[in-house]
C-alpha cells in the first residue's frame, strides 16, 4: 500500500519536483491511501494557487474534477480519537507539526504488522525521518530520478 501525505499528493495536481514520481505511483497497481483530511488540504492549496493566479486559465475546474475521480480510488483514513491519541505520542517523540503527526498516525494505523509493505510518501525530510524511525518504508518523490 502507498500512503501519501498532502505534500506528496499535491504533486499530482500541481507540476513541481516529484510530480512525475507521484503520477507513476498513481498509475501503478498498489492501493493508495491517505488521511480523510487530504481533500481539505488539496482544496486549500488549489484555492490559494487560484488566488495567486498560479494556475492556467480553466485549470482549476479540471483539477477539481480530477481530484474527485482520484478520491474514488483511494482509501481515506478517518480521523478518530485513537488516531489523535497516536498523533499525540508522535508529537512527543518527533519534531513534527500537527498535521504531519496526523498523517503519520494514519499510515501507522493502516500497517497491520511491522512486516506489512506500506510505503509512506512525503516531500518533507522531517516527517520522512519520523516515519522511518517508526518502521515504515519511505519515499520522497522529489529525490527520485
């Protein structure tokens, strides 16, 4: 399973370093997952890009449709009290921001055992380091050829 945080998932819709790798993962056969909050984060990012005139004319509606299609394919981890409790432990163990801790908790909650093949994908070194310490495989799409 591939678990994407918001920094990685946004590369699917905004062309930047790492976009090709995220698109490769999206086109693969492994199941994709993220936190249910991802839709809010992507909407915020797209609206900010639109306000800044950083999207080509007409791109906003096309991207929003693509997000809707993509989300039907993903497993979205709901935020619940156990997830918040785990994120609090992560915040006390690693130098993470609140949402980073929630994304990492979501990925850890999906992993059934340390041998489960779950890859945590993010474009932030701090969260990737914490994910690795917590026993997850990690991938930074910005460092892939």
